[in-house]
C-alpha cells in the first residue's frame, strides 16, 4: 500500500540509474542517514543514548561493516575467496601508525589513505596467485597472507617502533585543530569515513569496474572472451578490497581499540569477517552491514538478554552455563538463517521488499 | 536500527533490575568460560569469585559487601571492550578491572585512565606499566614478564652454582612466535651479554602443535637449559617432543603460562620432572580450607569441579582477589571505613598496598604468594617468583625461597621503555614526590 512505485516515472537517464530508484527507499535511507548523523548525537545529548552505545556497539559495528564491505568486494563481487582480511587490516593499521609516527604533521585522513594504499599494494602482491588458482586453493594461498603479515610485523621491529612487546599505541585523531577524544566524536568520525567509502563502493559496483568483477566471478573464461582482462580485473578487486580492509584496520586501531598487538589481527578475525559476508549476503553492499550487525551485535544482545533472564527469573545457573547457551543459540541462529536463506540476510530483505510491494493485495 | 532499539530496551531493563544498593562495592568480572582458553578463564575467575564470596561470608570489607557481574569475553578483544564499557558504570561504578587477556588489556589501556578505573594485570601485559608515573591506572602486580625472565636466569645460575658459572653455557629460548613470546628477549639478551652465555632463540609458530624441526635443532645444539615460553597446546607438544628427542625435562624451565595442570596433564608421562615459574607456591593453605568450608559447603562455590580448588589457575584467582580486597581495604583506611570506594580511591589503595608476611598470615595465605608492597614509582610490588616441578601427579615447589633477578637492571629497562611510551603518547609523567 505504502511501498508502491506506481506513478514514479523516470524521465531522464540519470533518474533511471540512481542508487535508489524508488522514492520510498530514498526517503527511508535519507532518514536513516539523518538519524545516524544527527539523531543519534541528539539523543546522546538528551541522555537517552549512553556512551556505551557509541563505544561498544555502534563504532565496532561500523568498523566491521567496512571490513566486511572490503571482503565483499573481493569475495562477493569478484568471486575470489580470501582468508587474509585481518592481515590487510593489520597492514592498514600499522601503515597508518608509521606514517603518523615518522612524518611530522601528517594529516590523519591522509595517513589512513596511505595505510589503505599500503594494504592495497600488499593485496596486489598476494593476489597474484589468483591468476592461476581458484576456489579453495586460492583460499589456502590467501591464508599465507594472514600468517605472513602477522609474522612479518612481529619480526621486523621497525613497524612497531621497536616496542618490545610488538604493540603499537595509536596516536590521537586530530583534524583541523580538533581532537577526537570523546566516544561521540570518534563515532561520527568513523561514520563519516564509512559513509563516504560505502558510497564509493556502491558506485563502483554499478559501473564498468563492478560489472567486470561480476563477469569474472560468474565465468572468467566468458568474461575474457568478451574482452575483460582477467589479470587487471582480479588484481583491481584485490587492490580495492585490501584498501577498504586497510582503512577498516586503521579505524579499528585509532578509533576503537587505541592500542593493538599484531596478534589482534589473527586468523580468527579473518574468519569472523568472512562469516559476516556469508551471513549478510555475498555480493551485496547492504549485506556487509547486516552481516556485521549479526556477528558483532547478536552475541552481545544474547549475552545481555540471558543475563536479564537470569536475574529477572532468579535462576541460579552454574557459572559458565549462560556463556555456553549463548554460543549454542548463536550457532543455531547461523544455521537457521543459512537454511532459510542461503543467500544471506540481504536477500531476505529483498524478498521482504517484493512482498511489501504487493501488500495487502497479493495476486 | 532495530538492534539498537532492542539494546536500549534490554539495557534499560537490566539496569532497572539490578539498581545499586548502598554499601556494595562493584567489581566487573570480564571472564571467558568458553573457547580455547576456557580452562584458564574459568579457573582464575572461579578462584577470584570464590575468595570474594568468602569475604562476603565474613561480613565484607568493613561491612561493605562485594558484588560482581560476569561478562563473557571469549578472550576476544572486541567482546572484552564491550564488556568493559557495559560494566564500568554499573552499580555505582567499577572499583577495578582485570581482563586476564593481553589483547583486552591493551584494548582498555587508554580507557581505564580516562574512566579512572584501576586495572590489574597479574603476570602479563606491558612490563613497563610497572612505572606508575607513566601508567597511573595500570598495575602489573607481583611480577611482570621481564622480572620473570630475570628470575629464570637467576634460578638457572643458582642451579649451575652461581651466576658466573653460566659463562659459556648454552640456553635455548623456545618461544611462541608472537608479541608474548618476544617480550622477554631484551632481558635475556642483556643477561646473555652480561653473563656470557649463548642464547639460542627458536620460535614456534602458533599454535605450535608441530615442533619436530625445532627439537631437532635443540638436539643438535645440545643446550644446557631450555626456556619454554609457550602458550596453550604448544606446551604439551614441547614436552612430548622433548621426550621423543631424549631431552631431559628437568632442564626445561617454562614460563608460568606453561605451568598449570592443564598444560602438563595432556603430556602425560612426558611432563614428569618438568619445571616452570610461578608466583604461587603450590600446596594447601588455610584460606583454601576456609573456601572449602564456608563457600563450597554452603553450595556457593564457583567451580563445578571441586577438585580444582587450589589448582594453579584457581590459586592465581584467589591471589588476585586477595590483592583487590586488600587495595579496597587500604583505600577505606584513607577515605573512610565502611564506605564504598570510587575507582580513583581504589587506585590509591593499589598504589599503597603493603601485604606483608604478617598480613598474609592473618589472611591464611602465608607463603602462597610473595609479599607485595607497591608505591607510586613501583606498581609491580614484588618481582619475585618461584620454581615448581611437576611430579606426575601434582606441582611441588623446588625453590624454598622467592627468587628475584637483577631488579636494578630491569627497573632501568622499565623506566626507559615507559619514558619512550610517554613521549610517543605525549604523557607528562607524574611527580611521585608529590603523591600522598
């Protein structure tokens, strides 16, 4: 009834190819963005949203969304399975740290971009095997990235400024004389970076570059025949994906943790980001955000919810039981969603949209 | 957005459900009871909670009861930071925090100073945090990695008949190839130069369940001692590989993360005779009996398996809780007995701890841990450790006394490293002569 595009005519090519062709979508998305940028800080100022929400929920959610988006470009759009996401994040984080440390007066955003470019360079090098191998074999070779980068950063003291424990402590985020100290400002900073990069990604996947990725993904032989050069396309996907992961890693270090050890970027993190892509929906920008929400936020809510149940029902559970239940429920939900919709949460949203169009008068 | 709304509702309800009562001191327990490190997490936090229950049974700290809330971190920094943020302001605010995880400790290192909540890192974390001028809110109590490495060399020297006898000897440092395993390298290198022994560094890649190549290398080198700076499955594998290669376990000296029941039992016979560092003397103590009698007999114990009472991790948890409660007690002496302390006040308590032998006797923990005396300059408080040996059934202390390495040398390194950190982070170190 409300979600109907009847009467919305597109009279120009630009109108036809806009990101949200349906007016309701535009309005809805505009509202979400406005809420994220203005509504949330306003609620915080009124004391409705606490600091905890920014530092523990929203900021990591956005950062992991960006990392998942990076991997989604590579795995979802270009079809190259990668297990090295955390390594690219590490390159971004340690790269940005060194640019900030070694060059006086380095603007933070430039350091992030340079860190991302370092990650892109590493991505290109480790993407080379993708020209000859595919699928699980490629996953195994990207696994090498994961171990190599973490080992290399620990091994060469220069990267960590010869810190004995191999740990780096991120500098403060300063821009135009303003220091991003409070959790709110850090949230807005992350939100800004993530928004710009997401817009960029969305446009990238809709243009020639994105189409070439999808062509390679669907059948590389055919793509080659119709004129896409596999080497350039694949390496481009590795570069762009690693750049995104690198910036996400820098944000992880600067806007979230503050102090990071190379071990923090371990295989476990790579897997978590891969799960975000699988659960959220491979080959979907929205899916990256949904997947990140699922993997990052759901365990937290389960934990809070179980705790709430325990206290409100006065259950005297033995310690450790609620942790185990949480893990089981989380695992069960993953299986449930994958059975219900193997194409991820993004696809679920799409189906919902189709249904909504017909509601309340289905054929 | 839906998730956030849910979160708000749930947290609001949760907050309403357990609003703070007067005279309750809140301690968040950011623990981990599932996942690969569950054995350590459940033992340590089980011990800490058991001791806090015992304190409550005996009337609290001058009438102030301790309350705590567990939060599962899965040893994952992201979850740990979330737990910290969730619990830091609850029930009137956290008095202190102890994550028992290097990753989480680093994740909240900057936050604790901002939130004014002291953090203890018993036996792990940044060694240079012992310099309280640069790290006012971090307390690597009892012994840091660096002091432990120094104590190791002291012990090996004593075993050889004096530190000078180490000249020309070969010591292998078999380590987990990570920040954790590399942490003691500067100390060991400094000692190698000073005492003239040969230090052979052999890294083992995580997780370390295959060490044939490394032990072949050790067999060729024929070292006098092997320092095992291991973690998790790597420890049991090292012991088994040592047995296979005929290297005597008595000559292997483990770091304390390699020295719990969980590390040696999987190795079976191969672990017999193996020695490790520890900051607790294994054995039974009145405080443990009291926990059995007053906590477990009343059905309030935290461990599911009662036989784990007094195990290495459990005892470490009890030790941590003793130091926490002593710090709160000390803070109450200054800021008002029977009052709930703020994080800032507890910080003062941690900085002025004086848990001497007499106090330990009164607590029923004499000999269980070294005496701890902290100050503004020294947030570590002791630096002593012991060596324990696995006899196939249980741990036994080998050194009757607490051993410490070259404290002056370590202190110099701590100060240098902390000063470097202060410059990097633009921190102005406190002037300790002005602290009361």
